[in-house]
């Protein structure tokens, strides 16, 4: 097989990029330049945890089975012919169909057939890339060696799952689309997606052309299906949308209601001019506002995230120029998870007594959904404090809702940092420019593994400082809305 032929081989390891974006997987295989190599500490931590998980599975298997490592496709075939009980880092090559796969393990079953297996940090085997990878490994084993066994996934929570024929349609789709992509010499046409694209290493390559073309999906709230519908109606660019009468826009997917059409036009105008549009009065409840934000660790190995920090910024006295107090509930490990939850509920009861008109302000639905999941986790759906938090007279107030309901901002995303960091909007800056939700997860996992008391305290202080900035940002956003956009 020539070097050019090897380059065009379909690799199941491309399933993750393929599931995200066809252009991304094309560029992974065919780009003549290197992608943005900015170090991502969170991504590297996930990679390291994945490697550690794979090694833990290898060690567990090695206690009961003889394991040998394959060095090539031919070596894999040799070990299989010798009936090696477990082959590690196997290499399966189907030259006829141009597919090569690298399962972590091939395990010899009692039936004499080999079974492909992978170690995955994920808690759920139904994720698209996992289904594709293991489905292709099964296809390779079935064609090359006649194996009919399901594939195995050793999940990050210590459980294992089987993947069988249900993965065939998706893995076949992957192979068909990858074969076409690898044969194409032109980059595939794709749409912009803010959360997806800004995290992509090829964003600096793709986004300038989206901007030049006036790609409609650069606009917040204009999804791929809506953009296609607008283009079919002759509205092909952001400038054209900005110049369109909302009443003249036909019903298209996700843009059927008149208020959504009006917002899309205003979003286009705001994108082009930087202007802020207010289409309804911003409604904020009166009361004593405690600003609330949580930090959680999804990488616990149990399938349940651990909220290690419940942070609060208390109100100030009327007329005071001072900022409220930053208060928090902290737990060092997931073993203290329930203790932290109960302390959070106690804190809410304290504020309920202290502030008769309590408003527990947060940004986005994350805090509320976390409270719901914790109540279910610990069988406390009927708890009095939980019912207070989630009932009809709940003190919880999602500050993102009035922003989305009343304002159109010159932004592509309406996250807290998008709004607060913008110099022409709230203009609040976090003390650590590089901090963020994934940053805090990295810092907390470093905190867990740190043995030096001074370093451990420094990491905790950094996380607390970030959370304090988060709740302060929601306060500054509240103040900005009250000064500029509330009635009266």
C-alpha cells in the first residue's frame, strides 16, 4: 500500500470530528496547514484521564488474562492465529475497502471468536462517536475473521456495555460519508455554529470566510434550517436580512412566529452596526437579591457531577457603596457531596429568614436544573426547602431570561461572559482572564491530586476568586439592566 493510499484510509478514530463537522474531519485528513495549536488544559486533562482509564482497564485484564501488544496489522493477524487471549493496541486493516481500525483490545471469547473492546472515559455508550468506532471494529472483525460478537465498551464509571447490530446504520453512514469526503479535493460546505466553531482548532481558518460571505448562521438565533429557508426566499446574507421587512419574511423552520422574525432582523442590524435594540421593557423583580453561581466537576468517574462550590454574593444595605459579602459552601471531594448539598439547603434557609423578599439570582438554567438533579439524587423532592426553591413562589430568578426577552445585543452568544466582558455593554472583567467553567474543573482536579498544603490552598483560592467574579458579574449585569433598560 502506497503512502497516498494509506493517507486515504478511513479511520474510525475520525468519528468524533465527523460527528461535529464534516469540514473539520476533511481538514483533519487533507489540510495543508496545521490547525490552531493553542494549549487547552481541559482537553489535555480529559486526554490524560482517558489514558489513565485505559491503563487501569489494561491492568485489570492483565490480572486474569495473558495480554500481548500488537505492533502492526500483520502482527495482529499473527497473534489472532496463535489464539492470544487478549491483544492490546490491535490494528485491523481492510485493504479492499480502505478501512483501518485500532481497537484498544481484542478479547478471545469462549466461542473462539475475537471481540473488539475500547476503554472510554464516557459514562454513556450511546454517544455517536462510540457507536461509530465500535460498530466499524465489529464490521472489520466480521469481514476479516467472521466474528459475530458485539463489541465491548469499558466505561469511565467502571461499568461495561455491549454494542451490537444497532450501531450498523450509523457506522455504515460514517464509512459512506468518509469515503466521499476523502475523495473530494474541495472543502465541504458547512454552516457556522457559535459554540461548536469557537472551540474548533480550525476556527481561525473558517470564520473569516463566513464573515466575508455574510453567512446567516453567524447570527444568534439563526439556525441551519432557518438559514436554508431564508436563502430559498432570496435572503442570502446578513446585510440582506438586515434590510428586510420582518413582515415580508415567509415562515421558515425555527422562524415562524413574528417576534422571532423581528428579532432575527434586529440581530442582523446589531451585528452590522453594534447597536443595541430593546423591543420590550426589561422586567426585574423587586426584592433582596442574592447572586448565586455553582462550580461542578463532571469528571468524577461515577456518572454524577459533583458540585464542589455553591457561591453567593449577598445584598448590601440601601444607599451603601460597599459590595455585598461573598459566601460559599465548599467540599474537598465527591465523598462530601451530600454534605455540601445539605449545607447549601441550610444556606438557603438562612437567606430565607434573613431576607423576606429573597431573590436568588443566577444566569442560565444550569443552577435550577442542578438543584432538581440533586433533589432526585438524594430522594429529597418533597423536602420543604427544595419545594421552596422549585415551587410556584420560587426565589430563583434566571437573569438570562429578561435579557433574551427584551434585548438584542451585538453578540453571537448570550452567555454571561459574552455580555459582561463586552466593553460597550456591562464591561466587567474577570481578574483571571483565562478563567472559565472548564478552567475551574481543571483547577479543582489539580486541587484533588495536590499533596502540598500551600499549593492546595492556592488552587482553592483561585477557584473561589473565579466564582466570586461570576456572582459579581451577575450583580453588575443586574445593575446595568436597571440603569439602562428597566421601565421607570
